[in-house]
């Protein structure tokens, strides 16, 4: 019986009896074994002895008592067990016995069951009744039948029970032993676990994050549906694959280490970021929370809860890059950048600012420091900056230029900008840019421009430029003049509209063609050119201008792009040049004169000397005839006198040449002619000379009176002296104005004339005589020429044999006017 | 034997003609001396002499009235015989070097003689002519 119970109980407990129950059965078993052993011994030794029998009887009694105790303990157990134990005779359907546990499960008395042996089946809830369908067929085969179902107990409660039915056939009757246990609690727990698992599944299936489960061998045993969205894989794609098939090689080591680490401690969680290959083969940045749930029932895995953070990583990388870039940018410049809050405390600054403050004030400022609240800077500096900060913190954006003389001369341009947030000034950003170079350059440019202007003003040299269009034609309106050019042309700067065409309007018409063709050549050959031309200024003064032009060509196309040049007033130089040319000519003439003078001396002066020497040597000769001797003495006297005369003439001539600085007066031509006709009145009367004068155009001249008289006298007397035989001398004297402040005086007569072809170059020579029948020394025309030239004039002659001679003298008419001209010039220059 | 037929002097200064004449007469009283003061007259005379009149000496002054000795020499070149029949000497008071040079360059001129003309000059002329292979 105890074996049966033990077997039933063992079945109930799935083969493992709880400890106390096992012990109980063991005791029972031992007691039975002991009893049976004793009993067999007793049977064998019954006949041994009475004493022994008595002793044995006592022992048996004792052992019987022990067995009773065991039986009672077993009965207690049977009656105290919570499960219901019952036995039914299958054939008669009669309840053989039922344990008191019945009432605990079914709520009714055991007597009710005895009355109705089908009661255990009748209380089964309708829905579960089908589980018993197989029961009879099963037990009839001698098999154990177990089932779980709900019953409604007598107190009306529904409870889950498990019933195990064991058939025992003793050859005659089929007995069914039933054992029903209340499994409501177990069912409840199982239900809860199932619900919990369902919820968990539902949770991870619907989770936005991807979830993957990894077993100990790092195989993916489960992936959630959301993985498809994140990485493109279905669970079929990944199932049973190794996690590391998907991890970036560079991250594998780290991932492996993390897995090792968390595997050691159940329930630990760690965050993991790694690159994971998606279905398209791209690497995605995956952030996972990895939890060791290997120990958890129903999970038994390492759980990955992950999401794609590639965008975030990229953005972070970009942000980081930006930040580094920005740092690099703001720190790579020498410009100072900083910002302050509304209390003038530093918010941010670049290295340049920090360094600048350090080098000037000796302090290292850091964000949060007040920039002015210390004694590192002189009060003047602090004051200045305080005002600036106050100004910008009032919302005013502005720029200041700061100059510092030491340690090196430097300029900075500092801009202040208020920072406004929600309509409130929260601070200011400041930017200081070193403009020393710019300043120096612009100062240099300004200075050099001033110097240039000054240089142009001083040198009276202006500059100009002009552009060409694409067709290499001068762009008319592109011409630009420096201020000095305006002054050179007699205008105030900007007074005249400057253009290429207007330029030509300013050039003297006589020089225009030359200037234009020079420029055309310069354009054609792309070579620089120089033009010297006259202009008439607005004040009617004629000036000489020298203009240079350089042609600038495009390096690539070789086409003319612009021309630049200078203009220079060269009037003074031109005048000097003319004067120099005149002086040179004069000197050449003078030299010729001197040569001629030397020649004259060698001929004319030596002639009488040679005669004297010749005569003297004759006289010295012996036996010279008396009349020859006398002739010799006469010759000596004549030669000596001639010598004296020549010396006197030369003296006279030399005096004329010296008298250049003779005082000049205003002389009327009429008066001169009148005086001469008075002095030679007898000859005029004798030869019936007719003198016609016309001084209507120019009546007087400012010159040396003696020279003018001598000129007129010589020319009039020559006309009379070389008159044609039998023809009354007619002399016409007239004056004519020249366009350059000179006067032409013309003497025209009807004298014998000179063969100009033969003697043209000699008519004004000293001691040249052309008429053998008329007495003369050949000094008259030489003297006239000398005197005319002394007055700065010139003389020319036209003559024809037997027709007459016309002598024209050109003299400067009015020296006063020339002086006035100079005065004008001087005044002009003072204006500059 | 002195091969001189006649001596022609052209000088606008009569006094010079006198001095030359007297110097020649003093040593060679028989020689024919023909003095001229006007170039035109002298030119006419020489032309008249013609190609037949050989052994002539011409003493020519450069500074003539209304005429230059050089011009006269140019006129004389028209006579083809002039070089053959005439020994021409320039007699001038000029000491100007260019006159010397011009005389040296002229084919007709034998020598330039600076005034005053003395007997020594006359002796030199005679020696010149004696040594000359001309004539």
C-alpha cells in the first residue's frame, strides 16, 4: 500500500518526491522491510525456544506497535494531503475510497462522492468536459490518463485541477485510482507568464527601435520587424547568421570586447556604437543598448536594442568639422575677434585677441572675465574702451579706427556690433582688423599722388591718358587730364570738357596736320611719339607744348588698349632754342666776319705795308735813277697815308660793332631822310635827284639814331653815286609792317645795278668795289650791313644791271612791346 | 741764255707795278715789261698775243678791282697754249694760308710770292725758268 502511494505521489511530482515526503516513504519502506525480515526470522526460529519465543514475541509486539505508529502517520499523511485521492471500481462504478483532500478541492463532503461516484466528472465545466472523452478508452488499455480541466466546486468557485487516473487490474476487477490536484495557482502563473511573453513579443515586434537577440554563440536568433526598416533585412535574411557578418571590421574588436564584458554579468547593459552593413551594402552607424538577458526565462539571449544614428553621426561629424574649421578660421587670422556680454565680460575670443590682450596688458583673459575691470591698462585706455562698449551695448553698430605709435606704428579698424536676442541687447561682437598695410599703402599713394601733383605743378608737366576701343580707335570721351595739363592749356582744372577731339581744337592750326600724322604713325607702328606744337591759350598767348604719347598694348592680343603721356610747356625752352639758334647763327656770321676781317687785314692792310717794304728796299739800291728815287718817296708817302686811312676805317668799323649797346630812341623815318637831304643838298640839286618816301604804314622806329642815319646816308649816297649816266636818279624809300613786330624798309633806285650772279656774295664785303668809273673805297655797303646786324636786323639786295637796285632792311620795330610780352609771361608764372 | 720774252704784271695798285718793274729793270734792263691795273685789259692783251708768243712771265695779283686773280686764272684757261707759253706767278700782299693753298693747287700757277717783290724774288724766278724743262 505504501509502495502504491509512493508511486502515485511520485507520478504527481513528476518522479521527484519532495524531501519530507521521500523521507516519510523511506521510513515506511524500512519499517516494512524490517518487519518482514523479522517475521521471516521468526518463522524460521519458531521452534527454537520458548524463551526466545517470548523474547521474540515481545520484540514482535514492540515492532507491531512501531508499525501501528507508522500506519497512523501514513493515515495522517493521507488524510492531511491537499490533493484528493480516490479509487473507483470501474466495472461497478462504485467509489471504493476517497481522501479527505476531496473537500478541499471539490468543496463537497466525501459522503456526496460515495453517493454519486460520477460526481468528479459532473463538476467539470461544460467547456472542458471534452478532455475526459479519451479517459475510458485509455484506462481500458491500461494506460495512465492525465488531464487538466476546470471544475466548479461546491462553493461555486471555478478552479483548475489536474487529474491523473491510473488503472489497476487484479485479474478480476479494474480499479481506477484518481489523484486530483488543485493547479489553479500554477495555471495562473503559467497564464501570467504567457501573457507577459505575449506582451513582450508584441512590444518588441512593434518597437520603433530594432531588436535583435543573440545567443551565446553570437548567432542572431531573432530580429524584429523594424530591422527591415532600419537595415533592410527580414528576419529570414539574418536568422542564425553570426552578428559579426554585419559589423564593420574596424568596430568588430570593440563589439566583441563589449559582448565579452556584459556576458559575465547577468542583466548588465551597455551602450554600443558601431558601423553595420545594411542590405544595400552601405555602412550605417548603429547605436545599440546591449543587455545580457541570457539568464531570463523566455528570452535567454543578449538583447540588442538599436537604432540608426548615421545621420546624427554625419551631422555631428559635419558640426565638428565646422567647429574645427571655424576655430581654424578665427584663429588663423591676425584679426582680433571677440564678443562680450552686457556686463562687458568676455564671452568668446579667438587666439589673436587673447594674445593681443596678453601682450599689451600682460594678462590672460578667459571667457567670463571682465575686460575692463582691472588695473592692467592705463585709465585712458580703459575709458576709451568703456565708452565704446557702452555705445555698442546701447545698440549702436559702429566702426572706429585705432592708431598706435608703439611698439610699431599700426592702424586697426575695429567694428562693434550689438547682439540682440528677443529685442534685448545681450552683448556685442567686436572685430579688429589690422589695416596698417592698407593705411601705409593708401598714405603712400596719397603722398605720391600729392608729390606727383606737386612735381607736375613745379615742372609744369602734366599727364594724360586715353583708351582705345576694341577696334583700336580712340575712345573720344576716355581722355583724362591731370590738373597741371589744364593749367598748361590756360584753364583751371576741370574748366574745360576734355575729349580727344577737343584736344585737337586746342592745337594751333598750323601744327595740326603734323600732330595728327605723328599720332597716326604712332598708332600704326604702336611706338611712342613726341609732338611739339603751339597752342593759343584763352588769354590769346601762344605757347609751345611738348606732348609725349606711349602706346600700351594688350599682352595677349597685341591690340592697342590705351595711350598715356605727358604734356609740358616748352615755350621758354623754345624761345631759348630760337635765341640760341639766332646766337649760333650770329656767331657763325660773326666768325665769318672775323675771318673776312682777318683776310681783309692780310690783303688790304698788308698791301700798303708790302709797298712800303718794297719801296724801301728799292731806295737802298745803288745807282738808282733820281726820278725813280723820287717816285719811290712819293710812293712811300702814298702808301703810308693809305695805311693810315685803312686803320682809321677799321677803327670805325670796329667801333660800330662795339656800339651795340648804344642808347635807343624813338625816331621818325621822315626826320632822318630830311636831315640827309639837307646835308647833301648840293649834290641832290646838281644831279636832280628825286627822293620819294612812303612811311604811312610804319612812321617811326625805336632804335639807335646814329646807325639809322648812317644806313640811310650810305644807301642814298650809293644810289646817287652809282647812278646811270644821263638818267635822273629816282630813289623810293618805303616802310612796311611785318606780322612779327618788325618793319621792312625798302630802298629802290634806278642805278647801274650790280651783276648779282657774278658778285652776289660779295656786295656787302669790305673794300669791295664794282664800279671802276666811280671813286669809292668799297666800305659803304659793308658798314650798312654791319650796322643793320648790330640792331638785330638783316639786309637783302636785289639788283639788275642797268635797271636798278632794291635793298630791303628788316628791323625790329618796337622793343617796348617785346618787353611787355615778357612781363605778361612773368605775371602768368606768378599765378601758378 | 735767259728764255724770257716779256713780263706781264697785273695789279690794281700802280705803286706795286712800279716796284716790280724797278726791281726787274735793275738787273735786266732790256726785258719787255707790260704792267696792267685792270684785269680786263690784261686779258685782252694776252688773247691778242696768241699761241705764237712764247716765253712769257705773268705776275698776277689776287686782289684786283672788281675782279679776283682766281677769276682771271679761270679766264686764262680758255687758251690751250697758256700753260706752254706762260710762267704764271701769284704776287699778293695776302699772308692768308688759304691763298697759298689755292695757288699750290692751281695747275697754271708756278709759285705764290708774298709782297714785297724784291730782286731776290726775281732771281728765284729766273732760276726756276732756267731749271724748267718747259719751253
